[in-house]
C-alpha cells in the first residue's frame, strides 16, 4: 500500500520549490520529490544573475517585462537571498552603436530603469573595466543565491504542512486506466534528511495530480507515461574566479554570443557562458576550451581577469522548450519563456501537468501560474500570496544589525553570517556559544553548520548549499574535515567519513578544469592535507610489526595493505582525480 498526497511535485529546483510553497500556503496537501539535493539540476548550476530584463529587452520583450516585475518582487520577499549589485551593459569600440541604442530603447519600452554612462563614469563605478570601454547602460540587475532561495521556499512549504523528500528519484509514473495517479520513488537512504549508511527503499506515492517540474529532465519523466515533452537542453559553462574583480554585473552589449557576462557573487565572480544544444542533460562533454573562451573573451572587458586565479568551473543545462513545429536551429534564439503543458488537454492523458522553459528570475511567477492551474482542477479557491509574504529569513529587516551587535561577531564574519541567515540570525547564532568559524574562506560559523546539519542529516553537500562552507578559495581544503567533525556524536564515524568523501569528491569535480598556476598549487595542498595529514590516501599506520615496510617503500606491499585493513576513506576522492 502506497502513501497518498493531493499533489506530487517532481523536481526540487527553483520552479518545483516555488510550486510546493505556493500549494502548501493555499492549504493543499503536497509532496515534493527530488533525486538529488535541492537545486541538483539547472538551478544549482547557474551564474546567479537576478535579471532586470535588460538581457532580453531587444530579443524577447515579453520575457524582459516578466523579469523586471519579478526582480522587484524578489527584492521584497527574498532580501536575504539578493545582493543589489546593479548591472552594466558595456560597449567596446567594435560593438554596434545601433544595437546599443536598440538596447537602451528596449529597456525603456519594457519599463526597465536605464541610464547611459560615459566610459569614464562606468570606470568610476568599476575601476577594472577596460580603458577602451566607450560607454554603458546601467540597469537594476542583481545577484541572487539560488541555493538559499530554494531552501527558503522549501522551509516555508514545510512550515505549512508540505513533505519535502530529497535523494528520492522517480523511477516510474503510476498509470491506471490511462490516467497518471502518482509515481514510484526510490529513496537513496531513509525518508527525510539524508543519513549515510541508511538503506533506501522504494515508495509508491499516489496523488490526485502530478506536477512535472523536472526542468531539463522533464522529458524523461514524460517518457514514463509515453508523453513527448520535447525539452531542448542547452549546456553552458560557468567559471568561478577567486575574488570579486567587479562589484557590478557586467554584460557585453551585443546581440548575442558566448562569454558575455560577469556576475559578482558572494566572495567570487562567476564568468559565463556558452550556449550549445545537447541531447542528454546528464551526458555531455565538459571541454576546457570553453573555460579558456570565457576567460579570454571577458578579459576584453575586465583585463585583470587574465591575472586572476580560477578556482573551479561547472556546466549547467538550460531547460529550453519550443512548441512543436517552431524549428529554431540556434539555441540562443529559443525563447526563455515558460510553457504549461496540460497532458489531459494535449495528450488525452489526465493526471499530470508539465511546466517547462523559463528561468530562475521568474520562478515565482511560473509557480503561481501552474498552481492556479492545479487548484482549478482540484476545486481549491484559495489565492496566491507568494508575491507579498516574505520568505523565511527575510521577514524583519532590522534583525541583521541587531544580531551583529548582540553576538559581537567580527566583520566580515558578522556581516556574512547575518546576510546568509537574515531574520534567523539571532535564533541560529544563539544556539552555539562560543561560536568559532568552521569555514574561514566564507566566514561560516559552527552554529550555521550545525543548523544546516539539523535540516540535511549527514549530507554535507546539502550543508554546503545552505551555508557556503567549502565553496571559497580553498574549496574545502581547510574546512571539509571540520564540517564532517560536526556530525559527531549524533552520527558514527563510518557515516561521517562517507559524508566527507562525498563532499570532497563534489568539490574536486569543479576543480579538474582549472589546474594551472596557483590553483594547481592549491589543489596539491588540498591533496596533501587530506591524503597525508588525515591519512585519506589509504596508508596504514606503521604500528604493526607483521607488515614488511621495506617492500611498501619500494612500491610493493599492496596485498599487505589490504590484509591489514588499510583505510579506504580516500579511495573515492583519489579515483575522482582520474575522471
């Protein structure tokens, strides 16, 4: 016998988290399932831009108007997730004056505040801009933390009765008499917060309606019921620099092209991006020439990037969608609008609606649209309030400064902790006294790590997403083991080691493409810290007289190591270096 819910939401990205929050606040019994962590897909692999709409002011004015509307909403309801950086569209000598004027007029047509700056005025705002930048258009772009945003939506949903299950992969849709009535879900561990070492199980979840919000994976969900959801995944690379070379979002003012945006984000800058259609959202080449392209091209705008350290690169897949028959060849020309696919109307298969396309900036609007649709089917009359009610952490603006003074935390630790926690600062930081820093690169305190562990169990990657611990310059070299230590004594050594290995492996994946110069030295230092100091390279301690150590030093002795039960905790991390 399976479990039952009114609505099952598949996908824990920004749209899925927005839908589950909206439904829960309207009193609907709703469950969300996500095969990885929240933000596991596209949402967790974006450059962190909160669009003003300026990017689409010429090519897609409908999307531009949606962006500026939701930009203002998110500043109000999710202030602790947004940094008001502002944005610049800059023109170099080779860039078209005609297009610059089209961009300016497009912004004004879409009610996007736009101010023309001379090259000197633009460099006064951003001193590292190239000297040949002629002029710029200033727009209200901003930076947004997608991890914090999704978690806040999920927390609010849980506070209103929703069930959130991460590491819960949909393996099939349940179809009865031609109607979708739920899904089969495979849990990676126990239900609720992830617990390493806990056996998983399969669960059948029956629902009155299913929402397919799986983004680039929406087509795979549709396949379970023979439905064609023709998502066109498009990959793009993002490269993270070690410091903030700019404090304003910098866009290249040209019609389209790769490598045209720099987004200041927390302690770093994210460079992006490319746009190449792929057949599989999980299986595509991650090519180093793409990393070189974004650094070299964006150095034309900000030359100091050539001297900066690249700490990691990552690829994301956009869930682009076009109605059948459109036939666009270039993925950069595909609309960034979103589409609601009612499979009862479109395919004569009731029980499920898919939402595809769109972007993070408009996630709340998308969620409201599909929630209205689902509530109409269920006969629920409650209306949406998500544009007006702040997310957890953004309720009380004055709490940040008061908490900084109350706890006497030094800047920048106080500022960064308070920015992350928002109105939760007082409650979280008061839970641990004294409150040392666990991650020095990002200024993450022990209280924040422990608070995240309470939500995420032994999943240190989920802790990372909630706190940014291990996401700074050392990429976990100096803090990953400290994070794992915070799992004790509630969790045993085996679980803590497995969680540490998983975190280290995830951090390594993004560094593989940045191994030159100072970053190569940092990677080797991290290897030494974890391999030698923590004995994660698998060497047994030299305390057993039965081991022939001379043979070991000559390169032999592997059998002896196995026989003595040498530590294998570093095996996965070592294997990752050969990927």
